[in-house]
C-alpha cells in the first residue's frame, strides 16, 4: 500500500510541475519535501482507524526507562541516516565544484540506474527484516543469524544477476536510453553498480545490530565512514586525480570498511554465531540453507529462514 501511495504522489507531483507557473525546480523541491509528510499522515490515520492499540496516550503508557532507550536508539539512528544523506549529496557538491554540472548529470544517471536494478533485492529485504527483528525478540538467535546471512547472500546474487549483464552492455544500454550519452556516464554507472553489489554482502547485518538495540558504536563508526569519502574525494580532486576516484573511495569506505564495521558490530553485539548444538559452527556462519525458494511475504520469509 505504501508503494502505491508513493507512486500516486510522485505522479501527481510530476503533473503539478508540468503546469506550474514560476520556477519549476522550486516547486519540485517543495513537493518532494512534502511527500514524506503526506505519506506519514496517511499511514497514521489508517493505523488509528484499523488498529485499536494505535492510540496516543502518554499518561497511560509513559515509561521513563523505555522512553530513554527509545530516544537513544532514535538519536543514534538519526546520526546514521543524516551522515548517509550528507555523504550522498555532499559528494555531488564536490563533484560539481571541481568538474562542473556535466559530471553531476552522469552521477544522477548512475544513481537512477542502480536504484532501479536494486528494486528486486530491496523487495526481498523488506520481507526479511521483520523476521530478523522478531527472531531477536523471541530469543531465537540461530534463526536471526540464518535469516541475516541468507538474506545478504540472496540480495547479492539477485542484484548481481541483473547488474553484471548491464555492466558489460552499458554503452549500448545508455545509447538506447539516452541517445546522447554524457561523458563519464558509462564508467560511473559501472562503478555505482559495483559499489551496490559490494554493499549487498553485509546489508542485513545492520538489521541484526539494530535488533540488538545497542547501536551507539556502530552508528558512530558508520557516520565517520559516511563522511570520510567527502574529505578523501576533496583531497583527491585537489591533487588532480580523475573523476572516477570518487567511486573508488566510496567503494573502499562504504563497501569494504563499512562491511567490516557491520561484521565487527555483529560480533560485539552477539558474540560468536551459535550452531544448533549451542556452539559456533561453520554451517551457521555461512548461512547454509536447504530450501532455495525466495520468500514472497513476511510469513513466508519466516518459514523460509527457519526451515533453511
């Protein structure tokens, strides 16, 4: 339902921009900023009308200790999200400052192509993340790790299955799509897909750490690794390195070092991966599964992970 609402809002926003009087870019920015608030309002109204437990009653449900934990978790989660946004748009500003708007166009094309190809793996992860959280809440650590490792593996394979052919045929695909392909667009698209594939290897481990609740150290390191590419890219461009250096730095900080941070954070939060007999085991570590069917919804994902 949420995806349908977002699609309708985006379509309505595009329609308004076409017939807007004045600066269409400002109108587009205002509409894009309003979409999350409209979506949140619709979801809140729906939940309050259909779920009787969704009520606002601070006096009845106030718990000082629980509120402190939730505020701390939300605060550190905000740090991670904020630094990720700063990294995404900050690198665009750096690219524009040193190389001009033409390379910003190439970067935008790369981001759009990568986002479309990641739709399949993201859909699977939406069904799998509730399984990880529910398993932690019920104390089934074995299922949580199995779902996490299996999810990363299948997310990587699903994205690679679509991305690798695109990487080989990128010049032809961009000519078919854009006709007039901007400079550096082909290389930027390939490196962006490589970055996305690399990050899929550890993408579900962040959900494991979040399910544990103690995300302070993880958020700090993640935030530093999100800001670090901006600084390294500025230095690289200042000393005359080519534009694609930005993606190499991004892959190093986000894919390699970021993946190492998530793996280390999982180890700090939960210790060794438990095996069926209570000990760490190779089968649990690699998330081996017998059933290779992919889940289609949350309930199927739970059964799929448990029966692996």
